[in-house]
């Protein structure tokens, strides 16, 4: 499996709504970061589903290297 492209070296803070499911881009190719736009087609990547447990701000991983994908775990600080 190839390594994901780094979309951003900082996370994407996004407001999410309780109960709504979001598709996080895992490949780094989406033009709709941090969410999937289908650009992963033809790769080994698939989007990661995130269902919001409550209304809040989530810091979605931008570097695509987080061990806690789809949320940021600070990995971008060592890239």
C-alpha cells in the first residue's frame, strides 16, 4: 500500500453535527479537504467514516498520517 499524500501539515478544525456521518479523505488527494471527493479511485485508499457523537469542533487530520485517523494526533509536527 502506498503512503497518503500530505494535504496539510496542520489539522482541519471543522464543526460537526451530532449524528451526522462524515467521510474523511484518507488519500490526501481530495479537493474538498478534509473530506472525500472520490479522488482515491484507483488507489488502495478508502475514506474513513466519522459519526459525530455531539455538536462540536473536530480537528480532522490534514497530514493523513495520524494513528487516530480521522482525527489529528499531532503526527504532523514531526513531518
